[in-house]
């Protein structure tokens, strides 16, 4: 029986998440979520590649059982750790002034690809902006009249080892129609659109053991950088410096409130364990200061001009749920930070914004019915 579901697969730093949704109007409605814990990855690759297939199967099986379907085709988000971003500019000069159409835009995107020797596979390409006759900047030039069209184009390249490993795992799970897309771009788009941001936006996703810093320009990713820090490192600090079990340290993260001032003798209590509140908060703030330092270091690699009024949006499950965490990150960065929120009850969870971005993209492709992405239709 045919159905209207489309499914995405997201590789977080501690969990693999599968989500299936249906299209309702221009929006998507999440119908099932499957999730599996795993040991994640760092800049050197997977921690336990041999366990990847079972974790993927566990996440997919949960969705299949909930919806009573067999997933045979899927959209996979490529994490920042396995993806690089580059930009290039191209210009077309026409014989005379003409009305710009989609063919002209596609020509610009193809012409700007000067990365023939790139080691990765192109999984994302989109224009950041266009210039009409070298003077008028626009994000949507369709229908405009010009003799010269220039475009700045963003490309995302996937690590081939990631493609090979994930394809093999999905094939063993019976999924043979697979498409890959850069998760950072779609997450940044989704989070920024939620705040009605036009132009530039910085999105920071602090996860469990891996975090991403993304710069969005227009509708495209200008820059992305990943670093190995997250809430798991905070828990590790608490474990070692407070002499508690790691399970207690993880539970303590849900109790901590960095907005409060404590006096001598104040404690956080986890069951029968009491942890000095002042010392606990100082340990956490020290690690958040390191988060801020890493964010700053990420942008030391960025060659793009960033307007001073560019909004900064924090998402991910590593820091947004820690009371006062965003405020202290803002303090150490010296910049105002907005925490991602949503009025849609289906898209409120910060740890899932990467999945929401993938679903939004899949839904857009399904709506446009592009032949290249016909795998989304069942």
C-alpha cells in the first residue's frame, strides 16, 4: 500500500535519530520517531564503526513498527564532522538585457563549481545571493531584467568514507534508495527561519560530545566548523571534580541553575548525594567559558565578512536546557544570544532541530516534485 511518509536519518553525537513525517499543506507533521544510543564520532571518524549498523537498524525499526511500514528510501543528513563548505563566484554576461529565469540560475551554480579536484562528493549547492548588472543584490532574481548576472554559490562536500559506511549500514537494513544532504545547512535554515531572520545568522548547536558553529547568508551556508565539546564534557568535569558517579553527574545537569547565587552550605541533591552548589556552578561556568573560546576560534578560520548586527541563535540539547547556560555563554562571547524556541508543539525540542531541518528540506523537495529527489515519494 502506498503511503505519504518521508523519512530522514540524523547522526547526532550521542544518538542516531530516524523521523518519519507526512506533508500537510506546506508543512510537515511528524508521525514517528526512532532513536538509538551510540558512541558517536570525532574529527577522526566513528568511535565504534562496527556497531553502526545495529544502531541504525534500532532507530529504523522503531519507526517501522510504529507506522507499520517498511522504509526503503531515506534522506540522510551528513554531520558537520563529515562535511566541508566552500563558496565560489561566477558571472554570466548576456548579449542584451533579458528576463532572468531558472535556467540562468542553474548555469551560475554549475559555472561556479571550480572544485573538480575536491576529495569529497558534492551533496549541497545553492546560491547565497545574486548581483544584477553588478549593482543590485537580490536573493531571488527570477523575473528581473539584467544583462549581467553574478552569483555567490555555496557548496557542501561529503566525506566519502561517511557515504560508504552509512550506505553499507542502510543496505544491510534493507534501505537501498539513499540521498545525502548537509545537515548543518538545513538546521541553520530552519532555526533562522523560525526567528524570521533575513540575511546573515550565526547558529550554534552545542551537543553531547560534538558542537557545530554555522554562518548562514541568505538561504545558504557560508561557513561551518565543528569542535569536540558538549554537555558530556560538563558531566565528565562534575564526575571527576565532585567525586560522584557519572550517572549522578548526568542527573546533576538537570538540577543546576546558573542564574542563582548560593551561600555556603547550599547543595544540589541527587538522591542521597549532596553536591556543593557554588563549586558545581563554578565547574560548569568554566567549561562554558571554554565553549565560548572554541566558538571564537572557529570564526578565526572564517574568511567571510559578518555584519555586526548578525543574530546568534543557540540550539542543540547540550546547553539550551541548562538553566542559565545560554546567559553565561552570551557573557563569555560578549554577544547577545537567542535560544531557539518554537510555537509549533511538534518542533519545540532543541536536540531535534537538525532533524526538523532535514524534514523541512525533504518536505520542500516532495512539494516541488523534483525528479532528482523522487526517492521521497512512495
